[in-house]
C-alpha cells in the first residue's frame, strides 16, 4: 500500500517536542514497519533539503505556497509510483477536493482539534494587554474555522480523535456520522514508562523535598494554568511542600512572551514565588523524566478534543487530575485511573490534587491503572491498526465506485 501523508511539518526523532509532531512521526514510523510505503509531504523550512528518508519514511519538503505545491507533489508521486490514498492532517491539502473524484485517490482527513470548539471555549488575555495580539489571534482563529468548513465536509472520510470530537464535527460542520471514524491518539510505551533515576533532574530543578504537581502543554490560557495558580494557595495550606511545575511555554507559531508575563504576574500577585516554576519546551524523549518525578499530573483545560499529554502521564504511572471536558473522560475513568473535575472549578481542582498528594496508596493505584489502560488501548501500534482497517475499507469502496 502506498500512502501520501500531508503535514505542515515533519520532525526527526531528535526534534520532537509537544504538539502534533510526535503523532506524524510515530504513526508514519509504525506504518513503515508494517511495509506501508509512506511518502510525507511537508513544508520546506530554510536550510532543509527537498527530500530525505527518515527511518524508512520518504519525506518530501515543498516550498510556499504549501497547498499548491503539495498538490503538485501528489500528482508527481502518483504518476511515478502510484498513490493508493492521501492522508491529510488538519487542513493540509485544502485544494485536493477540487480534483474530480474520478481521477483522484481517496482522501482521509485527520482532525486533531476543532477551531470552532476552541473559539467557543476561549480564555483570552484582556484586550488591553495587547490589541495586536488579540486581533492576530482572532484572525488566525476565523481563518482556521473557514478552512475547516470548506475542507472537512468534502473529504472521503474524516478521522476524529474522540467520540466527543466526532459529535462536535457533526454538529458544527454538518459532516454525517457515517463519514467520521474515531481513532484515538497513542503514545510510545517504550519511551513513556515509569523511570526511577529522576534525582538528577530533581536536583537541577531544585525540587529536593517537594511534592510536585506537573502541567505539560502550551501556556495558552485555554489549557488552564491560571486555574492551577488560583488553586495553589489552598493546596499549600494542606501540603506546604507542594510545588507546581509547568512545562511547555508557547509554540513558535504563537510567537509571544505575553502569556509568560501574564502567568508570572499571577504568581507574583498570589505570593507563589518559590512554589511555581515555568519551563519552556523540552525534547520529547526527556518528558518521561518530568512525569516520573511528579506526584500528580494536573490538566485543568477548558476544552480538548483529546489530549495526548494525559496518556503520556498515565503511561509513566503518574496519577492524573483533569477537567471533565471533550475526549478526556474517554481515557480517564473517575476515581479509577484518575480524577475528573468540573472545568473552571478551582475548589474541585485543589481538592483532587490534595487527595492524591495526601494518599500515596491511592496515587499508586491510579498510576498502575493508568498505565494498564494505555498499554491496552492507547499505543501508536493500536492507532495504526485502526488506521489500516480504515484505509482498506475506503480503498475498496473507492474501487467499487
């Protein structure tokens, strides 16, 4: 089988951080292991070559404008080698449905998030903080919504990353249920596992005698870091050595320090200096050390289609406290492999974190259950197995028509 994958950027193993890079890399790697011929078409950044092979994956990098040049590359690959199916991520390949169905390959679009959903659950900086940032953010948001409206209903099949996201795509964009398959994200369980040699990192971060609450993700406010900061005084009242470690920073495409400044102001206002540390992006392969040194992983996001970071924490046997939003309850069973709290409920958030920090047996039980759930349901191998079924069914249907 020959698959053409369309992505904005395709990283090498040593370049992985958070976001969708690991999804593209590990899905492609697992498919290549199974003998699937993978041709990835990605944007070409300065200093990058037009072609390279990465662990059995053929990576073609095209210049701006991406969607026009990606379309040309697909036609070129199809004429040279043949392409059985195009698997696009997000809104990559926006122009592909313009090709008549009779002469094009089946198109699968993988929806990792929903821009309209994120807009409806936005938690923004006040306009007076930065009008330019506000306007830039709104423009990006409305453009993304428009692209999704124009593109997704015209795919041959849409992949959602949770049942909750599937329902929203149907509601927001009018895509029929039968044209949406749910395939969950995964993690690489050989990388994300409990590690015992975390003392050097504890020493480096100054966490010698601390009970660590970890957050991993973008520092955009929708992810809920301000809620964690508001919960810290109550947590410290019960757990004086509690420490909040936030890892992720702001992605390059966001390009602003405003969120860092805003969060630091909350830290100063609530006298949390010495109890909170903000850390930028770290390599993907280093994340298991952060999860493993932590006593609880807290993710009070206001909106998520399905957050891969909760799977990473669970795979490392770190107990999870997360918001009852989107696809998160599809991975977390309340009081079994984690604790779910109502979004924006600071008291519930604080109480759940305190419960785990105070009861080591509960924490260990939830951690063990979490890894068990991941190994059974949420590995990249499982994701690729489900993708293979989807590919075969769609190719057969396309051939009949």
